[in-house]
C-alpha cells in the first residue's frame, strides 16, 4: 500500500482522538446521540474520574459539547458530539477502512501464494 505512511501520519495528527477510550466516547455519542455522564459511564464501564478526564480532552478539542438535559424527571449533565467531532470520527473511520481493505487484499494475495505452492 503506497499511501500507508501518509494514512498513518494523518491518524497521528490528533492523537487525542485516536486514544481508544476517547474514540469509544465519540462513536457512542455519534450512534446514540445525547447521553448523560452516568449513561456514558455505564456503557463504557469507566470510573467517573477516568471518564471525566477523557471528556475534558474532547471538550477542549471542541469534539463534544456539554449541555443540560432532562432525564428521569430531573436535569443532568449530558454530552453530545459536535459537527467537528463527527467530521473527525468520519475521517478516522475512513482511514481505518482503507487500511482494513489493504490488509484484506494482502491476505488474499498471501493465501493465493500459499495455495499455488501447495
């Protein structure tokens, strides 16, 4: 894959998002919409301090936003992904898809070589 170094550099441009927990937060918010802090903790199985620190980084990068929302008849802190967050997530997933496609092609070529030798 000729453009692999370029794709990997692009992934590393924003290492704050590539971190697995933060990527999970972005994916969850993109799929589920607005979620409370408690809901995020339950989905992701993270401690309050751990989740809070990851959310803070995502907020500083303007990838998620904090709001107040009504859940179970009371107002709680909720988070949702921003347009910038959606764009960043789409870019990362596109790069991952290209790499995955390349890996699948390489696996098929290797399988063909092994079949021809056998």
